[in-house]
C-alpha cells in the first residue's frame, strides 16, 4: 500500500518511513500541509499519516482541504495530550490518531487496522435498510440513490450495524470490530464518529437511521 507521511520533523519522518517500509508499504513524505495536498491529489495514497502540529497550515486545516476532495483514510499524529483536540480531529474526518511519543510498532499496527477495514469487497455486495443502501465493493453509501460522503471509519460503523440491523451492538463491540480488541479508543471518540454519521444521514433526510437504546447499545433504525 502507498502511505503518505506528513510531518515537519525530518527525524520523525525517517523513523515512520523506515517502520512502514519494513512493513512492506510504499512511502511518500511531505514536510508541510502544502506538500501534503500536492501529494494527496497527485499520488493517490491509500492512507495518510498526518501530524497535527504542522507550521503555517496545521494538520486540522490540511485534513479539511484533503477531505473536500478525497475520502482517503487519515491517521493523525498529535503531541497534544488533550481529548478535545483528538475529538476535533476525528470530527474533521480523520480515522484514528496516535499520541506522541509512540512506538513504530504501534503506528504500523494502527495503519494495518485502518487498511484492513477499508480494503477490498465484503460480502454481501450490497446492504439495504429502508431508503439507505451500501455498495460494499465501491464503498459508497446512498440515501434514495443520492451518495453520502462518509469517511472510512463512518462507513465501517454503518456497515457493521447494517449487517445485523435488528441486533443491539454495545459500544465495546463496535470499538472492537472497528479498531480492534486491544484498542484504547474511548467512548467519546466512538460518539464523535457516530454523531458525524447521524448528522450526514440526517442531512439526507434519514435522521432515524441509527437508534440508541439507553444502557444497551445501538442498532439500525427504519430510515423509512
């Protein structure tokens, strides 16, 4: 897979590049947001590792601009030990984050987890619930035939719920399914993705697509 690393620290770029290269990935690097935008559009990476604390155009703004043109998975690197920054980053459309300092092994594992949930067709090829449909091979979501732009994580969450629409899915189950059983992803991060997903579906006239049963979990609503 082709990975774009965006960080203004050349030593960290080299560390991450080496780790991902050893894991069998093809790696492109950028030192700032402008370079990142150029590579993202020209080289079509399969995933972007994006530092939040970039000079001039920070990682959040870079993410916004990439998201305006692409749904490529984005993994944030952040030195800020602040949950609000993490939630803001995920609300912008990032798929996960790693806090500095981190081990190269952890980063490679996070990259692998994102690529695994965004790769290849999944059976069945099409999932439907009321006015809502997912094309799994194309990874597209539609309401009444109109496409809804989802991030890789939002698509994964919706697909998980739609594969078994009547079943209540606990928060722990959803986190394990999407991020892995050993993930340290918090409920607030999951809520951030679900809130974005509900908003996008609601904007398309399907506000009841996901139901929450207090104290039990979530399931698909009628979306009728």
